[in-house]
C-alpha cells in the first residue's frame, strides 16, 4: 500500500474538470500538497495507507473558491458606513480607518476576515490594502494571510491624486513614494505559488497621468500583475472626461494600461466600446455583486463580458461595502443580479457561477494548471459541504444547491495547499475565539480613535463583552 497524508473517502466529488465530471462515492488521495489519486472509494481506498482518513459519506466536495477582490482591513468597519455613497463612505469610514490602524490591529482584523473566508470555502484571496502609512501595515496584512493558510496575493493602492474628487489627503503620496514601497515589498516577499505581491492602482481618478505611467513601467519591469478599480460607478468617466476629454477605459487603452496582466475590478459602467477594448487587450475582470448592490453602484454587464470571451472571477470586496466576507453568499447574488438585470432567469446558470468562482479565478491568478479543479496532479485546494440543514435539503443538483441554497453553516471542511484549515467547522490551526474577541475590541476602539464613531448614524454605540 502506498503511503498518503490525507484520504478523503465516500464523498460526492464535483471535480470541475473539463467535462464537469461529478463522482459519487469517491475518494481523493492527498500526498504533500498534491492530489495523487481520485476515483471510486472501493477501488482507491485499498491502495493507500493514510495518516488521516476523512469519511465524507453523504457530503459534497468542491474545488476551493477563489476570492479575486477584497480589502481585508475593512473588516474593522462592518456596519459603520450604512447607506452612504462610495465617495462619502471612503471619506468618513474607510480612509480614516486606513490612516489610523496600527500594525497589530491590522493583523487581527485581517485574520478575522480570513477566518470567514475559510468558513465559506475560500482557499485563495487577492487582497487590496489602502495606502500604508508605515511599512509594518504591509507586513502584518501579509502575515495575517500567510498565518491563515490561504493562498494570497497582496496589493496596496497607489494614489497620488484626487483631492478635488474626494480622495482624502491622508491617502495621497507622491508616485515615487509608492514605487519605493513596492520595490521593498517585491524584494522582501519574492513571489511564489502561495504568496505574492501584485501592484494596485486605486482607480483612474486617483492617479495622475505620470502615476499611471510609472505604475505601468514598474509592472512591466518586474513582471508583476496589476489590479485596479475600473468603472465602479459614474465617477470614473466623469473625472476622465474632465481631465483627459475621453472616458476612462479608452484613455487607459490609449496609454497602454489595458493588458492581460491587468485585473479590472467592478466594471459596472462598461459599455460596448469598453468591452471591445477589454477583449482587444485580454483584460481580466473581477465581479463583486454584493458590493455593487450595497453601495448602489449598479449592475455590471457580466453576461456581455462573458459572451465576449473575457476571463471572469468573483470577489466579496471589503467587509465595509459588503458587511461580510461570505463567498457562498456571493455565488447566489452573482447569479440573481444578472437574472434580474436581463429579466431572464435563463441568462446564467449555477454551473457558470461555479466556473467563475473556481476556474475563472485560477486563470486570473495564472494558476489554472495548478488549482480551480479537483484533478490528479493539481494542488489540493477544496472544501466540503454537508446537507445538514433544512435550508439546503433536498439536494437534486449539487452545483445548484451550492449556489442557491447553501450557506457558511453547511461548509464543514476546507483544505488549502494540502493542509486542513477547517474540519467539522472548527479552524484547526488558529484560536478563532481569541481572534474574534480581539477584532471586536480593536474595531470599536479604532472607530472612536479615527472619528468614524461621531460622524455616522448608528442605533447603538458601545462595547461588547
């Protein structure tokens, strides 16, 4: 018998392979961080002697979900910025938080967000910090992701402009200051499959033309992918017309900013011309439906973007514009928002949503040959749900049940890079109770210290024991 680290047995496996194969009563063998074998439990199990066997009879295994956009530090702002337009919300809540949070606070707040991602089946996250006023904020954000066990891509926003458009002065620095920060980050955290630093630009209206040029030059020189909020609401085009006499996407195309190495976040206001320019330049897209609804930004034309052949991933966005980090919730809302926009229930199905959340995200990370599906030779990133609640039972179609019926309460097992992060709903390697308590204490004190407490209407202001 061959030695194995983990044997998952008796599961219904949604592989997400090229044929979208679903395997009943089957096993997954994990050796190191790789999937060694998959097949009927009656055939696979006798061949391996595992250090740990997990019987998932009656449960369903999926590839790990990939969260392509987040602001983990915003966990501290849940419930503070209710019913505000995005510019007001940034000014009153998120910018003061970013400008006052300490490195230790950053660590626990980000780690709390990672706990929720693990509970909702996420195994990879692309995170976007704001401007870090001390390098320790970079370090502790990255350390939180690494300690969580998630695969991470860390970014920090470059913003050298925008006072007249509402960008707080506390978030603005000269472009060269940001470039220097990134030079240090890329040296200190050289890229690997588990963790890498990418380059983030806030939005077209938060950067000078010189800032865009220098950011792009850094990306090209170092071979580092980029992320940018594009077309989140009407502000992009309004400011671009004011500054450059043309809409933001055509301007970005004109200066060579649109590339396969660019992940465009939100894309709510994209028109047919914009989509064609994205196709021409093979830009990747992150769809964040809950945030788009929460901030009243609008409905992204995702079905047009999908039909155009662009690569799409899903994101929860920051908890400040979502109030959770629940990727399972994002699956359902992703589908429903497109259906209501089209007035057609058939415009998108559950399988397409799962494809975006797994295979699409893997392509955005450049890891499609490593993650995104459960196949022999790939990295063991997966999660399992249990049909243990009235909400999800009965299950006729496992994919439809995941997208439309499940919640975090149904996720029982999460494995990333071959390591069990959660089993029987219990985080295995972190003191979840302590992290949650510290996050609560930190967030209340931080809101008071940065002034958000006195500037937003809330029904209750106090402490929780």
